[in-house]
C-alpha cells in the first residue's frame, strides 16, 4: 500500500500526498445506473449490504460481538462461516486499500485470500449481478500487482455473492464467481477511466 495513501470514510475520499484521487467505484459510475430503482429500496439494499460487509470484517478480525448482532444477520454469518470452512478459504487481509501510481486511482478490496494455494482478490456482494463487478476486481488486482511488482495474471479475482432468497430475509447459498475475462474487464475499466478524465480535467474535488 502506498505509504501516503489516506482514506476518509466519512466522504469516501482517497488522497495521495494530500491530492484527491478518484476511487474505483467513482470511475465505474457509468456502469452502475440504479435510477430505475426506487430510492427507499436502494437505500435499504445498500444499508443491508454494508451491514453484511461490516459483520464479516469484524468476524475476520475476531472483533465481532455476536451477542449484539442483529438476528437478521445471523443466518448470513452462518452462511459465510460454512462456506469459508467448506472451501478452506484463508483470509490474508480485509478492507485493504490499494493505489495504482500510474493511473492514479485508489480503492479498497474487501478480501485478499488464499484459495487452493492461489492468491485471490475477493469482492463481497449481497445484491444482483452488476456489470461493474468484473472491472472493479480488475482494477483492484492491477493496483495490487503494481504495488507488489508482480505480473497481474498470477493474482486471481472473484466475486463472492451471498444473495437473499426471493421472498425471504435468508441468504441463498454463497457462490464464488470467478472473474476471468481480463481483456473485457480491463477495457471497460480503462474506458470508464477515460470518461472520468474527460469530465474531470482538473481533478475531482467531489465526494467519490
């Protein structure tokens, strides 16, 4: 991780050396249009996804207070633990910030894991499939590889999806969706990056 990379969670803003740099999610906004979703539904889905992310983050660090856990989240915790045990997943890092010094963007990987002796960037999702998922993990992987000075292809990338069963508040079985189309995902991210640069020629001073 770049030593001068800082993240302000209140505004979701990344800075490097005091200069604001765009986030991966900011760059990929053209691929994530939720204008057709009612605002209240979108807000509830976002809040629930954030809660699941936070729960897994705390559980991985041994900081989760299970007695205080919302009962609605308990089945999601059990599903995560069972899947982790079944796959023998080993989490190396959680909520890991990364920065790409050449393209000058930043982001936070959900999980950096080892699965079947392979290093994997894993993004957690509780909602439906999004066209931004592939470019998102590609961008994280590229920044991590640049930081480590390794060939990006040796790092795999995947989305761990734990969706809700229709008509219930229970999780469906978790599925690991491997992101393997490097050419498409890379081109999509670079295209969105060029759009971002065109719309923000003097840099982005807004919330990411």
